[in-house]
């Protein structure tokens, strides 16, 4: 599934294409992908709103919209939240361009173009939500922040090393599992967790509470660096991910992810693979050693399944 760099790339490339445009109409043929409100109400409430901005929160595209005259349940200012998930592809084309069978949403804009989402596996989700007076995006129950469950943004200036250390020292989870926990830090997934751990020379099965201050700093710096590089290279097109301007190229610069059996770029030994939390995990057993004190029966079981 697209992670922070991929979703950030989508948001940045959509921004000049749709900001300032008004949504004249919307069409869908897969109502289960609309989370809120009801599908027909979703279309009605979307019509006539102007797109103010296109941003990102965690792995969600966040499109801010103006008010709509006569709006009721969604209120005045609204947010269109879109999660592309595994195969969703957002793109802007001329409204009269034929759409293939995998386009399940079309948003007609006032300049004769469509914002479309192509999604062969239909895993993408979207919803229309209200902002309150403080700017909080209210969930379907309008009692809490839609994004309340997410941790801090790892590239935000307010997310300091001190903050990272405090959060890390409270957790005993394995580092691979922890980095992918959206409640710990937002937007990181399988690819960039593996890459950050390789850069920091930390074994995926190490625990957050088991790091020394130098290792904490190294992980913090490595995580931010690999996410920034991923954005610069427009994301990793290792599967079906595409941004509006096409595929990214970070996949050509990955050090361990998807490189099972290939030489580690640092030491030349084969990259290893194991399954942690039902996810493929790639690492160098030489560069990223697991200290003896953190070897347990459970880690031994996982290591026994290495390839």
C-alpha cells in the first residue's frame, strides 16, 4: 500500500491540477467505497464546492472544500478524505476521455476535466466530512477527530528527537512492528520501515525500549532521511503505485526491501527475509545484528523462518 512518500507525491501533483476548481458533479459505480455519508448524499453534498487545498495526513489525501449553499449534515467547510490503498490511481483527464472499467469514481470539474480514481481491486475509500471551528476534521459521528488515532507526522517540525525518544522508550514492541504502527507514527509502512532500520543498522526484532540514546538518534534521523528521499524520488513503484505524473523511481534506490538474496550494499552479504507481523521484512543479518540479550524463544522462531 502506498506509504507517506507516495501519498505526499500524489497530493503535491494533484495540487496544481485541481486547486481552485469547483466540483460540478460526481459519479460512482461502487458505493461500498464511500465511507460517509450515504453514497447519494455524498454526491449531493459534494456538488458546487470549490477545492481550496490538497494535503496529506498519514496515508490519506485530504482535500479541503468551501461551503455549499444549503448544506446540512456536512456543514459549511468540508473535507474530502481519500485513501487510495493498494491499487487506487488518482488522475486528471479531459471529461470526454473514455474511462476503462476500473474507473469507479469521476468528479466533474468546472474546467471541463475529470478527477478520476482508477482502482482495479476496489480497496480505495473516501468520505466527505465536516470541519469544526478549530479546523478539526470530524468523523462520521461528529464527536471526534477523523484522524485522532494517528500518531505524529514524522517529518513535521514539531516531531523532535526528544518526542521520538519519549514515545520509543514507552514501547516494548519490536522495531519493525512499532514503525508500522500508525498510532506510534503516521504514514510509515513496510518499505520505509525496512529501509530506515537498515540505515540505522538496527535489527527489525529489536525493541524500542532496548535502544541506547545513540541508536535512538540514528533511527530518528534514518527514518526522516529515507522518507524525504522517497518524496524527492516521487515514491516507490514496486507494485501498482502511480502518481498523477506517472511512476516513481525510489524503487531503484532501495537497499534491502524486495532484495532477498541480493548483496547488501554496505557489506556485500546476502539480504535476508523473514515474516514479522504477517509482513515480509528485509534486512542484513550482518549489518543489523540482534543482541544476545534480545534473543528469546519467539525471536528464535522468527529467525528460523529466514530466507
